[in-house]
């Protein structure tokens, strides 16, 4: 059989080792990465997914001495970017950076997706962070209790923005409704960035975005944070939902790096190991913590299993609440 081998040069943090794997083709040697690598982001610029992708771009570029270019392909609750990567050549030069929307939610929400998140992708790394309930500065809503009371007094009148029906920024509010009996008016957007614009302008009344994208607006005083799922270094004094009597409201977001499923195992493992080591680097972990994010340092098989469990939990939520896509 004619053979070709792929040489993967490990970054310095992996002791500058090189790993050789074999694949059927012709006699030739190919070094990975020998050209720029594309990180496709399934949402618009300015959101938490985009911020995570840009941290990855810099970290992986420094580690592998090659460009890792961020390319935003937003729309359809992340389906556009996810489908693009799912159908891209599995050669180690195109990856997807996505919130859990496209990876663990949309399969239960959309009937005719052109990709299967479980079969078409292999997970490499993931970070998680709590969603934060926020209102504009000057809002009459000063607490979670006041928000819930308003949602009960005038059902479906108090408006909130989200990154689309399949996003955690929407499903998190549905969890609040399910827990409290309040009802709110949903206004979907193509990403959190345009939703923030309307929130700051007073066109919508509240949001439940990820910590990463809301942090600067809260710190600047433009938004006021009311609560989150759990405490983080970003908001150490912010009450949790359990603190205000809403235990069991698990409103978090995750951002994942995944590859097309047939991507060479050696490439997937190399990036995974590199990011696990970087997560233990104080400089890199501090950048993540500044955005309210934490890396899950687990084996690839455990990461895949965790994502399948999350997929099942969201499927149950969507079925219970008869949620259908709005886009």
C-alpha cells in the first residue's frame, strides 16, 4: 500500500516532541499545521463565543507558530456556521467554535438540520460560565424578585432579548418562567451584540447573557447585574439564583472547540493536550477567568459524554415546554 505520513509538531508546552501518524495515499511528508488554520465562529462578533475564539486564536497561534484565523458565520441560531464546518474537509484546517446552542440544543429544536452534532463533530475543548441576569442602568427592576413579580402581574409584557430561540440566553429565561410561573415577551436577535444595543436603548427590558459578553457593560455601569447561577471571580458579590430562592435554575453557557468528525485523531489529541496544559498556565487561565469562564480539563471521551448528557437535558426542557424555533 502506498503511504503518506503526517508529522505534527507539538508546541513547546508539550516538550517540542513530534508525533508521526500514517495514512493511505502516496509517499510524501506533510507537516501540520503548514498553513493558516480557520476557527469558524457560529455567532456574531462581540459575544462570548467570539471572545473565546479570539483567545484560542492567539493561544494556539503562539503554541503552533501558525496563524489561527477567526471567521464569524452567524445566523440561524448557530446552524449556518456549524453546517459549514460539518461539511468542510476534515484535514485539520477548519474547526468550529460554538456555544452549546448549535452543539447540544438545535438538534432537538430544528427538524431538518443539515448536520448531526453528535456524529459530525468530535469535541476538543470546552469552557463554561454562568449566564447573568442584567437590566439597563436606571431600570425600575432592581432585583430578581421584582422581575418575577412583573412577569406575573403583566404576563408576556416585560420584554427580553436573546441570541435566538435555540440559545441558552432564551432557554435560561424559559427555565425561570417554568420555575416561577412568570411570563415574559421574547425578542430574538442574530447574536447577543444587536440585543445589547436594544437593551441599552431601552427597547427591551432585560437579558440573560453569558458573563463574558456582559462583563464590560456591567463594569462600566451601563448594565446592572441582578443574579447568576454561581459566583465567579468576575462577580464575586453577585447573588446566585439559589440565594434569591430559585435553586435548581441551571443557567450556564458553554463554548466549545470541535472538529469535523473524520479529522485525524493525532491533530485532535494534540490540540486537546495543548489546551489542557494552557488551562493550567496562570496567564491563560487568568484571561479566561476575567471573562467568567472555566476550562473543563477532562479526557476527550468524558467531554463527548458530557455533551451528550447536556443534549438530553435540553431535549427534555424543549419537549416539556413545547418550544419551537422562531427563525
